[in-house]
C-alpha cells in the first residue's frame, strides 16, 4: 500500500488540500480575532501550510503529532538525514542512527520518506523543519513510556543548531467508543477462561490477500489456542484500500475447507469491525496480534495486553521496532522480504 506510486500522490494531496483552504482559514481567524484573543493555533503536520496564515496574524502555532515520541525523534531529525545522505534512501539498504531511538534499517522507514524524486518527500522535510520552529509540540504519549526519545527532543539532539520548541506529552489519548448494543463477540469472550484468547485485528485499512488469510487460518488452527479474529475482505475480493466493501465477505469460501467447523469451539470470527477497546479490556484476552498503528498500541498498553507485532504499511514498521526493541512490549512476527508470512511463523 504505502510503496505504491498512486498512494504517494494521495499523501501529497493531504498536504496540498489544506493549502488551498488558506484563504478561508485566514478570513476565519481574522474574524475570530476581532472578538477574541486567540492564544494558540493547533494543527497536525498535514496542515503545515496553515502556518503561512497563523504567522501572518502573529498567532502561536502548535503541532499535534498523533503518533509516538520515537517517531517524532526520527521525523524532526529527517532534514539532517536528508543533508547527510546524498542518495535516495529508496535505493539504499543502510542503518540510520537517530538520537534517542533504536537504530533503524532504511527498509522500515515509511515509503513516502524514501523517494526524493517525489514531491511528497519534500513536503515531509519542509514540515519537519517548520515543526522545529513552532511554539510547541503536542504528542500522544506519556513520559514514562518514551523517556529516552522525549529527552532527546528536549535536549535538542534531533534538531541540531535550532532552538528547541517545548514538547507536551498529552497521552495516552485512547478512544472510549461505545456501541448502543453489546457486540456478540463480547458475549463469546465472557465464556472463555481468563487470558486465554488471542485477539487479531489489523486496523481499518489492514487488508490481507486471500492467500495470506488462508495461511493465517492454517497457523491458528495448528496452535490450538482460542482466538478472536477480525477479518476484512481481501482487496481482490472487492474491498477498496479505504476498507469499503464492494461485495459481501464470505468466510466459507475464504478459509480452508472445514476450518470454520473444526475451530468453532475455540474460535470466533468477526466481519470487518469489532469494538477493539472493549475487547482489549476484557479479562479473557491474553495476546493482541496488531498492525502496530499507534492508537492500537496505546489501547493495548492501557489494557495491559502484550502484543505480537505484524506491521503492514506507513510508519508501522518503525512502530514495530520501537515497540519490540525500545518499549519491550511485543514480540515481532517474522516477515520475509516478500511480506508473505507462512503458518510456521505464527
């Protein structure tokens, strides 16, 4: 997903669309400032172009970095990496040392940060440089979880020769999403022993091929463990990259013949979506197999559930390294070069 050229164009549009809205933003802030003293303007990094407006109006601008402090270290340091490494990282297999975080292979970096020939790369570098000059950085984390990374940012190690903006750890911000009716999977969990269930869920965009789903089913059956699995339609079966269904998910045809019958006493499958926070906080869940999205990681940490890291796209491979090597909160799934995970790795 993240390495596809069209995906990079989509990410570039995330930066470009807010810029087109700058005239409207200027009018709105100007109007508000006539009746109120605007103390702060908070944006995320995709809205970096909005700084052109807020600086004109002398409004202090803060960035809300929605991922982790380890990732923030690397992001703030990326302009320095860009200066020191002359070649496109897309063509290299090197180890990158960033202050405050574990050493990273260039292969785990988000694909949008590898191709210097694409405009989205410069958008990210410009944003990182601008963030370092802001009034402050808000991060969805807490100091005891990422003390080394936070210390590196505060001491200016990630922003050489630039005054360091204040960093505010405002996490963990975790959804408390509730449904009007209790999901049937929670009733199933009620019938399972404490800490006996492996919970598999891979986010709103985490789709696997039909071949990979079959292999996962084989692996789960071989383990003999109880499991609760949120299954999404594979892309080739009519699910778009944003998770929209084009045809109904048929579990009977998706999995190996007889799998549903053989595992019905110890397995529960949910189509498309499940109340993840409620499930992670259920006493029966003992392990979370996750795509390493930061929100999911925080939800699992807050619930006290250990993780098995299976990153899929964007910054998730970096998150996996931080989770396994720095935070010591997960074990990694062994992923070969082609990305296909065999049943023996589960």
